[in-house]
C-alpha cells in the first residue's frame, strides 16, 4: 500500500511517499521518497512567519515537490492508494492549501483521504528511524508552538500527561534569541551561542520544576532573561553567550526532569522525543545520560525529521490507514487551526 503525505501547516512544504509492508528493521514499512521546501529565508526579513506569504508559497511549491518524490521513487499517481494531509493545527490559510490540494487530487483519482493532526506526525516520526521505538511509550513533544508530555498506548490512543501553560519551549527559544540580537529563527542560533557560554555564571529560574505535576511554563523564563539583559546593560559577546547558556540549561533541566517523572509515573521504559527542539544537542545529551541511569531507552527522529516534513505525515497516514482510523472519502476541505492532540483519543 502506497500513501502520499502532504504537510503545509506553517512555513515548510513537505511531500512524501510511504510504502506499508514489513521491511528489514521496520515492520511498518519504508519511506520511499520525501521532499521539503523551507520558507525560512523568505520570512527572515519580517522577523517571523507572515501567514499570507506562507500560504502563497505553499501554492507554488506543492506540485513541483510532488513531481520530485514521484520521480525519485519511480512511482506514479496511479500507484497511490490513499492521500494523507495535515488538517491542523497550524495557520488556517497554509492548512487550506494542503487540504485543497490533497482533497482535489484524491477526488480526481478516486482515492480515500486521511486528514491528520500535525503533532501526531511529530509524535510518530521516530518510527522512521533505523532504530524505531515500540508502542507503548511516553512522548515529549517540543516544538515552536507546543510542549507536551503524552502517554502513547497505540495509534490514535494518546493521553495528555502535561503541557505548557503559556509559551512553548521552542517559542521561548526564539523570543529569547531575539532579545539577544540573534536573527530569526533564533532557536538554533541560540543553542550554538550557548555552547560558548560558561556554566553557572548567569543564574536563571527553573519554572515549575517542583510544581508536583507534569506541566510546563516558559514565559516567565523569557521575562527573566529580559530582566537579566537589562541589568547587565550592553552585553559583550561572552556575556551574550553566558546568558544563552543559562537559558538553555534552565529549559533543558526542566524538560529532562519532567520527562523522567512521566516515564516513572507510567511505568513505561521507552521515551520518544519529537519536534524541532528535539534536535537540541544538549537536551539529547542530558536525556540520554539520565535515561541510561534509569534503564530507560530514548528515541529521537533523524535530524531531518525534527522540523515539519511530509515524511511524518505519510507515515502517520499509513499507520492510521492500516488501523482503519480517520479514513474518509475525498470532498471535505475543512481545516482545524486549533486542535488539541488529546482530542484524537479513540478517533
């Protein structure tokens, strides 16, 4: 069975083909081809994503990317069995581009569609790795807009254990990077700057570290950075690096400790980390160290699948199709810009 996946929730256009059926190392199937176009350079001039520009660019990129993945895989549209696409959450206009394209193409080919939750794609993306996890597991979803801990008991069986009450970790990274004068998108630049910072030189709080639950809060940490920058006055290069180091250390400590508490609370022995912040090397280093001591395995997507991509949508669509979930006839163009992942429980 061949599933075409289309991702257009924000500022990346992704298209991929996933083939189900047991292959060496992965009983679920294999990724045949994927292509991605990032709009980062276009949005840099504005310091953030401009929704209208994002939507228009998805229109320009989707067909060429589809042609590319078909050519690379040696497949044709006649070989496709179903089309999966991101229905939400995300930017409404951007979602509508992917939805309209997927639904229209499916209708013309007489194929079913699988509308997907964007975060489900991230959550399942480590299954694309050479060493995939086995369900059940605890998932830490950390991206620009979401920071959540989930209990994953099966495809479509997700329980929210904790989430951010305000800014997500990735959002806090980008906003703090801007405070330090780093260009958009600032998360990766801040992490690179933090590598030159001296540990312990700057002190910042660990929000909700001892809250007694599995929720997060990073807005106050961003404000603490602002206060610290104002206290220090004009920052030299080393001071900027020290602040970046302190900020990253604070977020990583909170994410690591809450993740390990979630693993302990569920009794699971596997932890999946997904989303853009999951590419952070310091987060991976500390999680690996803590998990090894606790006898827990940690799984990450490949670096190329940490950010938004079509491969994770094709994979999630294939798994839902196999499970008989979310399969619909083509013809509906509804999108869900706001869509809690917990709503997928039993869907």
